């Protein structure tokens, strides 16, 4: 007769094997979901290959011995669910959830794997760090891709209905927002920044903070926009890392050249026209726009007094992207204004690609 101790040992081993089996499946499933976006959403070979490699390494540890312990009919966890599991509002959320799922599964494999194979536990630990890196790199890659695709950039100004205006603009197709507010107290700014970031990410738009690196980090913004008198780009990069966006205002060819050399991800070119946003600063004019069109090697946004009335002149000078403040913030219908501005930018881009016909 099998002893009671022997039965307990078998039960203990079976439970560990089932835990390992379930989490090997969970980690591979999460990685596959991430891999599909890298492959079909981003067309990014290196990230796709890293996901595939991680899945294959996990498959190496998924032995028949572990699979044989599976007992799906008696698994109490299969019937458990949570309302949030049924909701996904964006690709970003799908990726975030599956990165978390993969990382949690790898942590479980690392700990329970110590009871099965020290080599397996060590391998899963290293894979967990690689998934952290993958998440960081993928976030940076997606931000850069979205930046390149964003032709219209809203820079906010203080407003009693700030959130309502921004959301109306996002409904119109806006995909890049900068929160700019130099006068409000810090607590209000933090609250506004948190709410604006959540709003932007709900609409799959980038959210940038003006000047304040500390605020960008505090609310996990997508990046920061710096003026000429703000900290050097290299210092900002040390604090923000390579995965967040850093923009820089420029007002002359020399400032443009320096911003590119210092590693800015994009630049503002202007002010094209005099604007109360930059009171006392002379307009850089359309000649500077023409210079940027011929010399800038990174995304750049013409900015400063641009509106529906003068947009054609800015586009004819070579601009492919524009940043606006009052044109949207003071619009009677921000949604329609955004749709109009984007349509004009798209039309100009089509004509430019056709050789100006």
C-alpha cells in the first residue's frame, strides 16, 4: 500500500507541475499577442524575432512531463473572470495587459521553477528582464512611429474647459497634444496632466509635457517639449531614457542645427507669425520654414500664429506638419477645426508626393 507520505509528495509534485504548465502557456500566449502587433502593426523585424525567440525558449522548458500534469476540467481558475478582462479600448492597452501577463507568468515560473529545475528558474529570470526591455523598446518605437505620423500638433493654453476642448479635438482625429501651462499652481498642473494623459491615451494619442521633466515623469507622459532656455537635451535624455520623446523649440537655422545634433526627436520651427503665446518674440517668418524644409532631418512642426486662414502659405513654404494653439483652443467647434486642418495637411501631402500637380 502506498504510504500517506508518498501520496502527499505526489500531490505536491503534481500541483507544482500544473503551476509550471499553466504559466508556460500563459507566458507564451502573452508573447504571441505582443509578437503579432510587432509583426503586423509595426512591421518591425527585430522586435518580432525577439518575441519569437522568447516563445521558443519557453517551449524548450515545456516538457511532456509538465503537460501530462494538466487537469483543465478540475482547474477552478478557468471559471474565474473580471469585468476588465472583457474590455480593451486600444492597442496600447492590449499590449500593456499582455506584457503584465507575461511578466507575472515568468515570475511564477522563476519561483516555482526552483522546485523543478534550477536551470529553468534561472532562464525564466533572464527572460523576465528581456521582456522588461522589450516593453521599453516597443513603447519607444511606437511613440516614434506615432510622432512621424502626426501632422497636426495641439499645444494647449490655459482654459476653463481644457479637458472638453482637448477631447473634442481628439474626436476630430488629433494624435499629438502638448500640455502647456506656465501659470497654474503645481497641484492643479499635476491633476490636469494626469487627466489629459488618460484622455490622450484613451484616443491613442501622444501626450507631451511642456518644460517640466519632473511632471512628465510623475504622470508617465510620452515625452517633454523644451525651450531654448531649458535643460540640455542630453540631460533630459538621462532622466527620461531613450523611450520617451524629447522636442525642442527653435527660432533660427543655428538653433535647428544644434537641436538635431544634440538628439532631439522633433523640433518646433517658428514662430512663423507673431503670436501672443510668444509675446515680444519677432516672427521667424516663412523663410525659416523653407530652410527647415530643406535642412531638417527629423520631424519638425511649423508653429506660431498658424490658423486656417494662413495655413496654405505655411504649407506652400514646405511645411508638412504644423503645431497650433488658438486655432483649436479658441475654435467654436474644435472637432471640425481639427478635421479641417488635417484634411488640408493630408491634401498638401498628396500633392507633394505627386510632384505638385
